[in-house]
């Protein structure tokens, strides 16, 4: 019997079972690979995208040693304590101006899957951080290589409180499904991965079929519904050291955050957003 404070057993993923469940005729996914260790699944898939790797590849690692986040931050977790993986897509029917919605779409899919599998309430902090229990649970990073986009996802699953990184002053603390109150029986990484892949596939194919239209595909409404940012007072820390404070009132057609202040409403394309209250 495990001691009460012991980390749940971190079972290895079963690549064959994942492929059987995720790959189906007419579906998005054509390959699901699991490697024991790598520096960055995003870097690996970007290199393969430049060599012509087709859409629908999923690369998962049991231990990511040099994971990268937004703003050059790192994302490193203990072996088998997290889901760290990347997806390669080529949204040919979506105009380049609308492809900025892809990381937001990923955030929607991840929150849907987490809530469905574990029951943990998860919300989105603009643009695509997933929060739970007042902490950052998931990081998402999208990077382009010509017409391909690689989306990296890091989800803390069974990471114990003592294993979570210190994210520095002013940043939200890190969280995991375990520390957010998920029951140990719901921390099956294979089941979580398949739920995320299924939710992403459904959202992505609808978005592509609508030529990237965030309203016809239902994407903007789904994002707003799951947002923990919209409706709050925020401070957007902009590149160059500037800051903008006001009320987050929505997202525009390009996925930018709309912040209303005494000077009017501004579309924020790139910023660290702090929830004030």
C-alpha cells in the first residue's frame, strides 16, 4: 500500500494502444510516436516539418529535458509526471491572418479534455495558459515552419507540490492535476492524451472547414465560455516595458485580447497578462 504522501505510480505510456485508439480512417492523426527522452518535442517536430512531415503527427516524450514556453521560458518536469507532446498541422484552408487562433483552439481543447477526464475545473488565461486551483497547469507553445504549425503542450499530471518549479516573483504558481485535487484514478496519462487529441481534432477540423472563421466554427464562443481572463481587471505587460491596465472585455477576430481602459479599447497581440481581481 502506498503511503498517503507518495506520488502516484507513473506508468509508461503504451504507444501501440495510443495508435490504435487515435488513428482512424478519415481522421486527423496518422502517427503517434512516444520517445523515452528528448530535448524538445517542438524542436524535433519543427525539423521534421521543414523536411515535409505531413499533417497529423503526434510526438510524445516521457521526459522532456529542454522544453520551451512562451517568452523564452522553460518547461521541464520529472519523468512520467507530465504529458509533454507536440502536434504537427498544416491548416491550408485557413488564411495566415487567422492562424493566430490555433493556440487558443488548443487551449479550448485541453480544458475540455481535462474537465471531462478528471472533473478538475480548468480555465484559460489569455492567450492559452490553462489554470486550475489558482495555478498554471498547462503551457502551450505554437511555432511555425513555412505552412506547418507545431503546437507543443505541457500538462502537469502527477507532479507533487515539492516537485513543481518556482515560477518566480509575480508569476502564478505552478499546479498539477494532483495538486488541483484530481483523484489518483483519473491521472491516467494515456487517457488524458487521447481525450486531448480527440477534442483538438474535433475543434481543428471544424475550424478548417470554416476557413478559420472563429464564429462559424464556434471557436470564439467556446473560448469566451472557458476564459478566466474576460470580464476581469487585468494588467497587460507589453513588449518594450510598457503596461496597459483595464477590463478584459473579449477577443477580436484575430484572437487578440480586447482591453478597455479610460483611453478606449485596445487590441493586445502579445503580452504577459496579470489578473488583478
